[in-house]
C-alpha cells in the first residue's frame, strides 16, 4: 500500500466513524493536499454531506495565498461548510523590538490594513463564537474552535483533519509518536483524542514532500502558485513555507518578500 492508498483508507475510516468532520486549511501545500483528498473522496463516492473548512486569515500574506484560498473554497461551495476567520487574534511576531505578537484585522487600525476584508470573512461584527475574546492567541482559538464546532453541530463525534507530516519537523513527529500521545481513537497511530468526542486526525502524516507534489501533478489538484515562485527563486521543495514570514520560525523568509 502506498501513502495515497493509505490516506484514502484513513479518510474512509473517518467518514465511517465520525458524523462531524472539518479540515484545518492554511493555504499551504500539506493542508491543500488533504483538503483535495477529502473533496475527491466526497465527489467520487457521491457522499451527501458537507465537511467544514477552518481557515484563519492572517491579513498580511502573499496575494497568491489569498487567491488560492478564494479559488479552492469558492469552487466547492456545494460540499464545504466554510469558516474563514478574520478576527483580531494574537499572532507570533519576530519583526518588532517592542512586542512579540501582532494582531491582524484590528478594527481600530482598519485604515492601515494590508488588504480589504474578504466578503466571506467571519469578523468581530458577525461571528457566533461564544468562546472568543479579544487578544486570545490564534492557537488558543484554533483549539477552542474544535469544541465549539462539535457543540454547534450537535455531533456525536467530531474529527478535525490536520495536514501535518512527520518529515517536516521534530514537533510534528512528536505530535504522532510522542509517549504523551497515548489517547488515540481505536488505537490508530494517526489520531489523537482531544476529548471523549473530539479527535485530531492526521491522514497524510507519513507523506514526504515529494509525495505531495507527485499527488498534485498526478491528480491535477490545484495548489498555491506561490510555490512556483519559490522554486524560481531557488528555494528547494523541502524549504518552502507559506506561513507568515513575521513569526519567529519564518523570519528568514522575509528576504523572499523582496525577491518575489
């Protein structure tokens, strides 16, 4: 069994065992492949249910990332339940000597927003998140969203699908294999129970970077065209990151803003 077949088997298990499913979608290559796997699975099997898509929009990013997210979501509206979060969440920042975070979509500073609020954005004025509070971190929001979505949908079991791969970093390897991750769904290595009813699942955890690009090429999946420019700029495929360059683990990519 290759990694593609294994991922399909895992997705089939998720759709069989969980009545409520959403994909955490950043606009990067890994979450993009995972979302496309799920979309293909739904369409090929004629499944009459929607899946959620959770996307935090960080305001300041490459235009190609915004374009990719817009395109991927808009062409699958019939099967996606979209949560495009445009809230003032604290995000890591390593480019200031005065504070270690910045706040996208801060209403009091709308005159200097990097771009206009997207039409389908969930904002301070239209959100329904009872757990949201100003200045909460993006990671805290992300975690609380899972429990809120589970309750909001009145689900029996909720699966949050996350496109992390163990090849990417030690932290991602530990998310799967750490001794602290003993609470798995039916003893499946690629899962982690966050509560009795809410589960994180990592269907593409064993894919390599090469697998991601073979999948995009072989199946004609759409992807963030920013990666093409990274390639033209001489960045190797294992070093390409779509994450905000302002955070503390991506400041080295700031120079790419000038190049690209």
